[in-house]
C-alpha cells in the first residue's frame, strides 16, 4: 500500500483551536489509524524512548499513523496546561480522523508517559471510533505518579526537570510570538540543561526560575495532598466509561510501575464493557522510563531483556490487528500477561496479575538494636521474633540519604535503575535487615509492601523502604522501593500529624517486582527517612514543606519497633515453582 506523508495538518477542535499533526495515510483506499498525541514536539518522534514501537513498521503493516502536538506545544495553537484540555482534544481528534476519506473509521492510540496519559483521557470520553489503546510507562492518577509518590512525597527531581523542560519550550513559543524576554528564556534553558541544581534550592516552592514562570508550578506546590485539584485529573473513578481494550506496558525500574500494575488490575475489574475488561494485556520488562535495553552499569539482564528482542513492535501490531481489524486469531499466541523475571533473566507468560499461586509471606524485622548500616545486626526471619526491640537513627534533612537507583527520573547512570547500594547502606541513618544466605531459590513476583511500627521525636517525618538482592560478591542491587510521609498514613487526602513518642503502625507501598533470589544470595530491606533528590526532604515540622527554608528544618530521631507487640514485617509475594534455578 502506498502512503502519503503530510506535515502540519491543522486539526480543528471544538473551541476553534487548531492542533498540528503529521500523518502517514494511504494514497488510495482506507486504513485503520493509529494516533499519538504528545507535548514534546511531533517532529522528534520517540524522544529517545526505546519502548516506542517502530513507526515505519506500523505503516508497513497497513496502518495510517497520525502524530499530533498537544494543545499549546510545538506547532499547535492554544495554551498548554498539563491535562486540562487533553480529554476534549483527544475526543475531537479521534472523531476528525474517523471522518477522513483515507480512514476506515477505526482508531487506536499508543505511546509512553504523557503520551499514555492522553490515551486514557481520551478513552474515558467513550469516543466511538476509538477501538484500542496501548499506553506504556504511564498513569491514570497524576498525583501518585508521576508528580508525587504513592506515599505523598513530592517527586522532586522529576518535577524540577520536567517543568524546566516544558517551561523552556513554552518560553520559546512566547518569544516567537513577541512575548516574554530573552533573559527569561536563557534562565529557563540553563535550568533545563542542569536541572539537578534546582533540587537543592529551598524553599522548594520558591525555586526562582520555576516559581517566577508560575503557571501550573504554583498549583502543584499549593496542593501537596491528593485533594480536589488532583481528583479532577484522576481517572480511576471513570474507568467505568472505558469500553476499549488496553495493552499496558511497564518497566520494573520505571517511575510509573506501581500505577501500571494498578491500572491493569483496576481496568480488569472496572472497565465499562466485557471486551475492555477481558481485553486488558500487561507487559513488564527490566526497563526504566527512557531505556528498554535491560542494560545498566551495575546490572545487565542479558541479551533477551530488550524491547527489541521481545518484539514489542510486533506485539503492538498483533494487538491492533485484533481490535482494529477484527482478526480474532491475532493474539492467540500472546499470553494476557508477559513479565521479565529478574534473577533468572527470562521472559515468562502468565494468565493473571497478581499471580494466582502467590504465597504472601511475612519476613519479620528483628535485631538487638544495632541494625544501622549493612554491617549491623538487622535480620529478616520468617519466624516471628520472641523478643521486643527497636532500632534508632537520626534523620537530618540537611544530610539526606542520596538517591541511588530505583524507578527514577532523570534516568542517569547511578541515579536510576539497579544500582549497587553499598555506599548508601554504609550510612548510620540507614537500617538494614537481611535474611540468611539462601540455600534454595526464592521467587518474589508481585506487589511488595513493608509494615512498620514507628515512633519519632517529630510530628511528621518520612519512612523509606527498599528491597535489595544481596549477591555473593557483596553487591547489593535494589529491586523496588517506596516512601511514606507519616502525615498521610491514613490516606493521601487527609493530613494527621503524629504525637512525638507514640508508636504508629504504617505501611509503605514498595510498588512491585519480579525477581528470583538465587542460592548464595540474601534478601534485604533497607529502611530510612529520605531518598533525595528523587523525593523532597521532609522538614519534620508538620508545616507546608514546599514553603519551608533550611533554617526551619529540624532533625528527627526515628525508631523502628519490632517484636511480638510490634510485628514490623516485609510482605513478599513468594512464588513456588520448579523453574526458578
């Protein structure tokens, strides 16, 4: 089929604003269409994202492809405010495509990150021509991911980097239109090039270059809780309006991994049609937000780990062939769930998530009070400890635990992905609880959490948790982690300060993983109160953290209690199978 390539086609929206799109479409006849809506500039497709399917392969498979600049970005008219217009604009664009002479009336959507969010925002409108979506590395709750954690801490390094980048692009547009100043653009451009410098500025909400530009930065800083501002952007309650299947794609080291698996399970239960519920698919690789190679400086997951070796583009084609072309056999050889199991470094097909043979297992924290550092006596045991005890550390927000790997942005080496924890685990404000050297493999696949009994000298503080695979050679590779701001221990919508010295039960959501701890390895959980600059520092005062200066920060003496009355425990989804060695 011969295709034409049109540039900057103006697509009209209901309010008269025109959005620019590039498109490949048949020179003759009709074709199903795949739509991508993005705020980063449609002329740089993929923006380095290796989980992005190959565009030419989609065209060669017989699809028309439309790439559109979101409202107020690149060559589209209007003003960009994250998520504010994407529902209506997505719905209008799908309807416009369906009316084109080269369209067969069916539309699918694909793409990662913000490009995935806009798919769900379009799907909840019930746009009739939309038949399937393939959202990757994304979220339906814009509070819990990406801008805050599931425990209420601000995702600082991401928020500063992303806003500097988007404000720079916005300032370029303004200057071209005769507005703004060269000085302002230069300042924003410098911030976008070196966003890490913004993370040290206090108060956080007053980062000069971002606060001066204003716009949505001020709103985000003014709404640290999951209140009505964020509720308006959360789509979970609207899944009942989604009637299309989704190919959900995630990475174990992607900042959206918690939301990826939650969205899949929620849509399986709550989507508005049997086709949508039963048509959900899930793929998770050993990937971060920008790279789907499976290769990191401290850990490589082998030659099969990449999206290319998996054939991710081909899986997109099969998925869209099933739902846009009506090929009922297209997915016959594709399992509903496909995950990469780390440790044994293999892809595996599953029928459900979480896995139906999951054995939820408590690993109890215990020590003689000296669990500080990896060289301490913190232990994990499947038997509840007989004696009571506690471990203590000083969390000083002026001396936070530095981020070392994890599901982070930016995705720079040492800051993102699997990283050896030996340096940070040598700090006295990190508690390490390790199990015995394993004689048999232990597979952990599914959601991970840590229940702690805590007390503090402060009215508010943070608690972090990190699941670690300790290798025989001493390497300690992080798998998944989480953070809870204590004021949100009863939910993200309401703040409740602590009474100093009172013991509270809390649970830290550590998202999810899939890893086989091999013989000779040890299972470890590291506990502390900061992960900076991935998350902002809790000032420990109970005040509005984004508005507090360094002078207002106070240290917190934090205690982790364990024993019969305070059963602090790591809860792991253990899978017992024959193929784990």
